[in-house]
C-alpha cells in the first residue's frame, strides 16, 4: 500500500482490482472536512445527501475540494432519479451510491442515468467532463471512470440478489446492514438473521465478481474484524462526525485523568 498516491480517477479500476481502500461518510455539508481527509491520505469520501443536509451548492463546493486534495468523491444520492445522478456527476463526483436498490430494474435504471453510451446521461461541459477538454473522447472517459454502487438494505432484495448483481455496469454493492436489519425485523417470522442475509449477499457478489463495500465504526473492533472477515476491501470507516466524537471523547477522557 506504499508508494505514490493513486489518482482519484483510478478509483473504479482500484475497486475492481480489490485494492484495499479506506473512506468515510461526510455528514457536514462543507468542504473543509474533505480537505483534511484528502491531506491525510484517505482514498475516498461519501458525501451523504440521503441523511445529511447537503444540496447542489454544498455538493459542488465539496466535490471541488476532492479534486483539489486528491481524494475520490462519491455522493450517496437522496433521490434515485436521472437529474440527481446527472448533477453530482457533472459537478465532479467520481461516482454515486444509491440507497435501497431492491431489483434488477432499479439497478439498470441508475446505471443508465450514469452512462452516456448505452444510457441516458445528458451531455454538458462540466467539471465532471473536464469542461470539454477531451472533446468527443469525454463520453467514453466518463463512462470508464464513473462508479455506480448499489446499496442492498431491504429484505425483498435478498430473493433478487443474483439478478441485481448480474446487471451489467454495476460496479459494487454496499452492505446497508443497518436498514437491512430493520427490514428483516419487520419481515416477521422466518426471515433470515442479518448475518445470514449478509452471507447471502457476499456469496452472490463473489459468484458474479462484484466488489463489496461496507461500513464499520472501527477497524479494530469486533465489527471491524467481522467486516474484514467477509473479504471486504473497500472500507467505509465511521464518518466525519464519528471521527469528531471519537477524538473529542479521547481528549475528554485524558482531561479527566489529569491533575490541573
């Protein structure tokens, strides 16, 4: 893992090569946290539009920060529609993460929104396309480097998981274990456990050759060891607010042991 830092535009190739990568969720709609993580050497950040108050303006600024500080920027979009996908890719996102993908049809739709060739992505001279610098080669370049990650977090997706991961153009699956556990709990008697569901998803991805990404609050915790034991190489660790709480908690504990 030593050596020159990879270009953020290589994120898709590194994902497919199963290179170990570390990122985090960004909950604070501002560029500075992204800049700090870029300086520290994180591989990627996920700007969380679904669960945090991001909007087009703040996403644009933070995605500019990802370019400036050499870190791949992904957006977890709040709405799985063509306009949402177009806007973040035009603003310079390396890729999108889409919540609640529970069918092959939905997977095909979001991939189509993100692709020029064979898809419905609209053309525009934007940051995502280097402002037209590549001319006609821009379409192929964007299709080759833009990433589509589907979140599996619904019980009904389990019966369709083989169909979902077989969709051409799907670059990775993210294990949405929190919502998946809630969905399984609501499914009633006979539903698999969260561990059984995760095993089913990981096995399907393995057969289809689709990379798996997952969240853990700490790499050295039981949760972290569990995620690493699944063979996950694309690791999302905590969030900017999680890191803030961890550091603040450590400072507070240290303060309470001091004699001042």
